[in-house]
């Protein structure tokens, strides 16, 4: 099982994602959009099926803003640290790191 943790941690270390803001004049990215992006991109990078990703709150569109999501893969839960790195108009870039 520690092999999965290493693969997830190594795979996520350099993962940077960008999403659009939600709603009119929104100042956050909907949690469901963050969840989908993490699941899709991280799953591709580690070549492993992600069972689910749960982010409890929308991600505020402010550089430095952080959120912790829960990723489930192969029946194991992992904390995923999400941190906003750039806000450019309606685009919000963020890094993720699977904590193990």
C-alpha cells in the first residue's frame, strides 16, 4: 500500500491546474470543478483510477488560498492540498499535492 502513496505523492508534486471562475463576477471555483480536474489530471499522471475526490468548499480565487480535499483510490483515502498560485482574469491556476 505504501507503493500507492509514493506514486500518488510523486505524481502530484508538479501538477498545476487551471480552471475558470464560477458564476457572473464570481470570486471562486466551484468545488465540483476542482474535484473533476484533480481526478482527471492526477489519474492520467499516475495511470491509476481515482475512485473519488471530495472538496468540502469552493476554492476562493485569491493567490495563496488553500483547501484540503480528500482523494480515494484503491480504497485508501489521501489528503490533497490545493493552493491557488495565480489568478488571471477568469482563470484560476492552482497546484495540488497529495499528502502521504
